[in-house]
C-alpha cells in the first residue's frame, strides 16, 4: 500500500487527511494518508527513514520554507517562490529522490482570477510566511502590483500602523495570509482601517474555518467582494495529486 501524508505543526485543523483518504476510498486507490505532526523540521528525515512506502507529502505551517533544505530538486515555481508545499518521492538510480513543488500558487490564482476586475491593480498581502510568497508570485503573474504588510516589516514592507483609509483606497485587493481569525479565535481580525474599504475592494482570506472570518465580515459590511480559502485549498490539493503522479 502506498502512503501519503502531511507534515506540519500543529495539524489539528488540517483537512488533508480526510480529503485524501475519502478520495482513495471513492476511487479504489490502494493507499493511505496520514498526519506527520513534528515539533521541529529536524525530525523530517525520521519520517522518510521510517516510511519506505511513502510516495508523496504535503507541507504546511510552519515548514514550507524550512523543508527546502531537504529537497534534492525544486520545480521552477517552488524555487522562485521560495516555498514548498508538495513533495514527491521517487527512486532514481537506486536512491530516494525528493522533489519539491508549490501547488499553493495554482490553487490561489485559479481561485481569485475570476473575481478580479480591471480596476484591481494593487494588492496588500497580510503576512510574510510561505503561503504569502505563493500569493505574491501568483498576483504578480496576474499583473497586480503587491506590497507586504507585517507586524515586523522589513525594507519595502508596510507595518499595520502605517495603513490608513487612504492607503486602502490605493490597494483594492487585500489578501490575508495570516492565521488571524482562524477557529477558535473567530472574533479576531487583522488590524486594518476597515472604513477605507468600499465596493471596489476584493478581500480574500486564506483561512476557511470559519467560513466567513471577521476580516471578511467587516469587508462585506463595507460593500467589498469577499472570498475564503476553501476553493484554493481544494484546487491546490488536486494540483498536488498531479505533481505526485507526473513524470518529468
């Protein structure tokens, strides 16, 4: 039996295990999907060593960047983004070969593109983790100029304290790549001047539990178009399955 799994910490919120095991059952695939919850990325080699039938992995918070050092090869997109969320394991010349991919960018761009209007020229990306790098890469591919917003901004980034209603008038796409607002902290939201949001805004939240975060509720109350990350999650899962089974 082939084995697939998810690497991250913590993993209590993850949907991948149920999604893939249901897929295997429905399609008669002789495989199982398990969670590998490791408190440090240093434990990653142990997962590989103890699971000889492992064929593919998903990678989630907080290891999408740290996992790169364990890869033998990266796809071009994963290399440019600087984050990996899919790992394919194959045998090459008698040795195990690990290739890292990024399916987040596929899921995100396919999910947000139908909502974009010609007026959507600039975006704010909230957060600077691995998922935000895929979002940044995807938005640039779609022709949208981006600025990162961080609690600890580096050069070229904005802090939350710098955001004003005037800033939000300029940046009409806002993507939340932080876990702020995720269950069980459903009454929290990114610290934005929401009064600067209007009907020309598009707010996208990578969080999908709850279905409508406080960030999205506040944007919707101001007339903005809003969308959560569930479709992105599904699309990136399908893309990940393709990466595991595509030969190159």
